[in-house]
């Protein structure tokens, strides 16, 4: 039966493929394809994992003290029975043989199938056995991981041709898990929760594959293996589409490919407006190797390196100075002399670290993490970590042009502490005979307080970068990751527009460089708006650079600036966008003349 699921469009394009349902708790299970001649060894690996658990449980049972409750032995019997059931291991082996899934993936895929069957059972007692099944699978997964220690998920490329593309469907995917899906087998994502600028959505966008989040119930309605179309432009998921719909979407896919190829030709064209204003198009990156993608897309620098992703998926072991130094150096060298803006860690809120540090332990009790110990607050609470990161950044600055950017600053006292930390780190490096150049210091403007006291901040720093994702979140009091209030997350809100316009104009007047690195910068719906405000530095996902550049080439900043007062006075997004469209139309005529 064909049906549609509606959600929030977060990453554009069309993806067509088969659904792979992954429970949120198991997104971090290794997902990769095995080679055809590894099928038998992989089936044996799964059996060995199962046998290890059988052995473990039998030992446990034999060693039960005489006075152990009777239920305990009965429970172990149930688990042992499930382990021997062909519906689990036998069926999982079929996923290995037929789909070439690795053992962990095959097992969790089969768990999904069985869990649904349990959910539909009438009998309460039987329905509750689902928890036992999950525990058994958990044990096998853990045995497999101990023995294989594959760790990573979804990083292997498909090694056999002719298979259907796969789309991942999950209730939720954390940003930490999402980052691991880079270069994975999945060609699209669908989640039940999340907002347009949640970090999960941001990472999906950085991968440049279609994604729809906030569907609320996709993971419940879509079945394993269903044919699914993700319309990443409209935020719609079409399940089991009719042949006509499928053909329509295949056509759109081909059109998008052609458009992409056409835009790629702009790569070497400088981004200069019709009235000769040169615009810097920088890239937002998450991992050091993303620098090559940024260069290939024509970025003239990195405007935001979200270093927190280096701190995730590490089983709690955080990267030390040396490891960070190597990562930053890779990014800096990768940009071949172009500037790289390294943002100090922005952990907390929807990007929690594994709880290891004192600060994180405190964070556990934070009621509202977005307003808690996040970003610079975390760094200042962990001075050792902060110093390590600053040292690594300063050392990497010997290999190119580096700037340091601090997230979520709201107090002048924070700036003073940052400056003091920088001074002392430079002194320490100098004492060790390591030359630490004087790199530019910038702060992100993402808390309304920072925007409102900008003149004071500008006296202390070299540049500012507007993080519109958070600025909108904190100005409008809308959790950016919460789909329940996603409709209120409005970049066109007059208060937001006032703040952004004010920051850009005050920074320019003070002769300080200002950029926008939130998602607004890469969304062509806002290109003219930001140009009208006088912005000359944008930072976005590399894949967004060509389309934004195309808009810039057709824009006339002087004409756009003329309508800015009207835009700021508008009482609806439609009216604001209308003023800009009018000014843009003149620009387009100018281009032809
Ligand atoms: C922002 O808040 O706009 C920003 C760029 O930072 P992040 O999305 O990483 O919070
Ligand atoms: Mg932010």
C-alpha cells in the first residue's frame, strides 16, 4: 500500500531506495557490506557470537546459588531458548547470505523484524518477551564487538554492484552517530524527531544526501525493505510509490544531476556581485578531511570547523593535544594557504560527550542542556581541555592561516578568561621554543546578549561570526532540535532580522570582519537578505556553495541595500521576501543589460 509521511525538509534532493530500519539505540551498531566470498566466514562469526553467549548463560545458570529465585533460572532458560531459535540466528544468517550485511547489522535487522511481530501480539506475556529478545541480541552484539572490535559503523563502501540503494529510517539519530555515516552505505535518512537546524540535520546536509526529519512516526509506519522515495525538497517521504510516481521522481533525480553538473562549472568563478562586491564563500566542516571537499566546491576558506566532532564516538577517550594538532594541521594544509577558522569545542545541548569529565557529570543533572554547560562554558569549566585545544590550534597555525573562534559567548568575563588562556598558552609554547603566531580571535554571535552588547565585544576581538542556528533558538526560545515547535523556528522573525542586521552593520562600522556561519548562510532563500544587510562573508556546507554563488552573481547589493529598511519593517516573511525579490528582479535586468 502506498502512503506518505510528512516531515521537515533538511537536506535537499531525491533519494529512492529500500528502507533499512534501525532502532535508535542500535544506530551505532556496525553497518557495512561484506565481500561475496566472506559470506560463510561471516555466518560462522555470527554463530560463534551466539555460541559464546550460550556458553556464558549456561555457566551463569550452573553457578546459580541454590537460594537464587526460581524466576532467574527460568529467565535464563527463556534466553537460551531464544538463542537457539532459528527465527533469530537462522534468519539473520539469511540477511548475511542474501544482502551481504555484516553480522551485527544482520542481527539488528532481524531484531527489528521480530520486535514488530512481538508488538503486534495480543497476549501481554508474549508481548513482553520482546525485552528478552532485545537483551539476548544485546549480548550477542557485545560478544561480536569484543571479538571483532569493528567499532565503526557504516564506513565500508558497497563492494558488489546491482543492489538497491538503501535509506536509513530511525526514530532518532544523534549527531555523533550521524557523523559516522559519512561515506556510509546509506543514501538518505528519515527520522521521527529533529528540527531543521538540529545538529543531526546539519550533518545530514553536510553529507549532501536527501534527508527528512521530524516525521514523528516514520519508523513505526515504514517496514523493513519497503520501497521509499525521500523528497528532501518538500520534506515528504513516499512509501511504496506507484510506478508513475516513481518515474516522476527518477526524472527529478536526473534533472537535479544535470543542474548540479551545470553549477559545478562555477567552481572557479569568483563570487562577485553585479555591482562588483567580492563575496567570500567559506565552508563549514566537521572533520579534517572535509577540507578537500571544501576546496573542490570552490570555498575560499573554512569559516567554521566544528571541532566537537573530533571528540565524539571515542568511547569516552577524548583526543589529546597531539591528536588534535594532527587533525587541525590536516585541515590547514588541506586548504592550501586559505584561511581556516577553527571553532573550539561546542559540546553540550544536542551534542553531549560521553560522560567522563567532571563538567560532564555536572551536565548530567542539567535540566535544560541548551542553556546549560555548553560550548565555551564547558571549555572554561574544563581548563585543562581548553588549554590542550588552544595549544593544538596554535601549533597548527604554523602550517597556514588559522583563526580561532569561540562558540556561545555571552559575557565579557568569558572573553577575558579566553584572552588570558590564550596569553598563557602562547607564553608556555614560547617557553618550549615553539613559535606561536598571533592568530586572530573571534567570537560567535549566537546568544541575543552577545548581539546586543556587540560594541563591547568588538573592542576585544578581531572578528565575529553569526551563528544564526542558535541565535534564532535563543532569541525565539525555540529548541532547534524539537520538531514539536519547529513551525515557530522562523529566521524571518523581525527580532531575528533586527539582530542580524545590527550585528553586521556594527561590525562593519567598527572595521571588524563579520560572517554568517549558521544554516541561513547556505540557504539560497536568504542570500539576497544577507547581501542587503551588507554581509560579504558567508560560511556554509561545501555542497551549498555553487547555488549560493549563482545567486550572488545575479545580485546587486546596492539595490538590495535600498530595500533593507522596508524588509526590516515587514510584518510577514512573505512581505520581507517580496521586497527582496523586487530588488533582485532589477538586478537580473541589470545583468542582461
Ligand atoms: C550556529 O549556531 O548557527 C552555528 C553555526 O553553530 P552550531 O550550528 O554548531 O551550533
Ligand atoms: Mg551554534
